[in-house]
């Protein structure tokens, strides 16, 4: 259950369902699972929760309808399958939820819809209005047109984005695994389930394995990355076995189920603008900083100055979103760059006097590379 203050108003729950949970072993829709899902969501709605569902499986459903047994690798086939499958998926949700007296809607999003801040705010307003009207929005990535998402993406990130958009009180990821383990349980028999995580550090990231399913596109790493942002935003997240009886009801009631990710405090101010920076657009590069710069950012809430740069990766322009990593490569923040990669590469390793003496780099002598108002920290 959420650890936010509750003043008696309705709370908000985001439920993310992976392809492997929503489909059978033959990658067709599991209608029995959908009926059970609808019954659980009807119960939590009666207990004071408004619900948004973030779903996967449009491609899997399309492949079933098209009679394609093996997932293709070419983009046109994947997008065609998504186009066919989205209709079947939406109908399945509508029918299952109608049995419980719930009205659903379809909300399709792409990176383009959230990379622009105005579009991000419009998406927020639409979701809020749907919840006010008593609708259960069913959100999915628009795989028909979103090339990047099909190839590299996942709906864990999309679900975290939705949770931030509506200022959710809890997000639950229904997976094909019980939660976060100390190691990959498929290859390490000594791995044990971690019931609660209140800080995502290098050890947690190291314990997360890659994508383990041929049906979906995400893995534990993407779930940890989503949790990292939600914890910074003060939104608890649960990963649990999606077919465990009553798992959503239990999670909403605060009972132990799977792994709970929850920050004990919110040490940094997370404004809606910063949440958009953290999740609204894909990172275009990485800035590596020295220990002094890292300390200034994390402990003192400072802006990132050019004198703290020790490396620049990727090609990006002014105003693009970039990750911030320490010397070991651990990403601990994300922000909006105040200069392009070409200029910042020239500034790496130079002190303030050297920057000021260079006519090209002089503007970076005092101007932040990332202003603290445009920086979100994950720890």
C-alpha cells in the first residue's frame, strides 16, 4: 500500500501486465487470466482505488491472429502484427471488464507523445479526466508506429511514466517471476527473494538479469530502472508473480507479495518537470563526472559544472536529455544538457581558468552543464 499521506480521497493504482503473464504458452490471449484480473480490479476499485492498466501483448495477439508461429525480426511484420493485435487485445479487455461493470478506454502512447512537454501534459490531463469519469484506461505503447519501442523498449518504462503522470499511490508489475532475487534464480539455485528494497545501488543493478522471455521485450533490468525513478518520485512499486491468487488485492492492502520498492524518504525535490526529464524522453548520451562533482550533486543539491566532467558519450544537442554517471559507470542521475556533446567533449578535463581563457569554451566557465532545476537524481 502507498506510504503517501492519505486524506480519505481515492487512491490511484497502476497495474502493468507483461506479455508472458497475459498470454498462454502458445502466445494467445489468456481469457481466464483477464477475467480474474477484472475481478481483482473491481474489488480494489470498491476499496477506494482508481486504476490504470498498462498492457503488453499486442504483437503476440497479432501473431496469433495472423497465424504466425514464430516472432519475426523484421520491423514491418512486427508493426503489422501490432496493428492486428491491438484490436483483439482491446476487445478482450473490454469484454472481460464489462462483466464486472467497468468501462475501459484505449490510450496509445509513443516516445514522441512524451518527449514534447506540452504533449506530456495533455496525456496527463486525458488520463486524469478518464479516471474522474470512472473509466479504466488501458494504456499500451503504439507499436504500430513506434520503431524504437519495438526494437529496444519495454512497457515497464511506460508504466512508470503513467504512474508519474497521474501521481499514483502505487504501481504493481505483474510478471512471470515472484519478484527481485539476489541473483538469477534460473541459473543460481541459492538465489533468494528480496521482499523489500529501499535503495537501488550497484548491487541491486548487478543482481538484475537480462530479458528472460521470448514473448516480451523487457527484463528485470527495465523493472529496476522503472523502480529507481518511482522511488525518487515517492511512488512505491511492487513486482510479483502475476498469476498468484489475489496478488493485486494483497499489494493494494499492503500485504507482502513479491518485492516492494519504496524509498524511506524523498531527499530531492521531484517536480513534474523533473519527472518528465526522468521518463518523458530517451537519454541521448552520458556525462561521466568525477567524485567531487558527484558529491556536489548528490549531497549538496548543486548544478553540474563543466570542471567536473571526465567523459562524454553519445551525440546530443543543447536541451537533449542525458544520463549522469560516476567514474565506475553507475548512472545516478539524468538531466537536460545546456550544451551539445561536441562542445562538452572539448571541455573535459579542463579547469575553470582554462575554460575561461578559451574563446569557444568560455561560456562554460560559470554556466552549468546541467542546472539543478533540470536534474533528477536517483539516489
